[in-house]
C-alpha cells in the first residue's frame, strides 16, 4: 500500500533523492528549476529517478507514456505522476 502524502511532502522526498544522488548537491532549489539544464540530474540518474518515482507513486511509469517535459521540474513531476493519486 502506498502512503498518502501531501504535495510538499512528496516534492521534499524527490528533492532529497536528487541531493543524495548529486556529487555537489545544492542546499535549496525551487520546484520550477529545470533539473536537466541545471545538471541536477544526469541522463543515467534519470533512469534511477524514474524507478524512485515508481516506488513513491506505487504505479509503473510506462516508457510509451513518458514525455521529456514531464521530467523537467519537480512541479511537473508531481503533476504528471502524483497529482491524480492525491485526489
């Protein structure tokens, strides 16, 4: 069973994962920072991050349904993978 979390709690868990995976993690970054352009996530880390999103959401992320814009920011990730489950 997947825990019910608020938007803020979910985004903080995602942010902590990124900080832990980054060699020189920033102390803070906003929900709308582009994770790719800012180099907070590498292409290899994106795969691991998708697996973490699946774990948190309790739902598979299907490659055929995945669009690059869904992974650009924490806000978009939440909207794409968690918002429906929170309703």
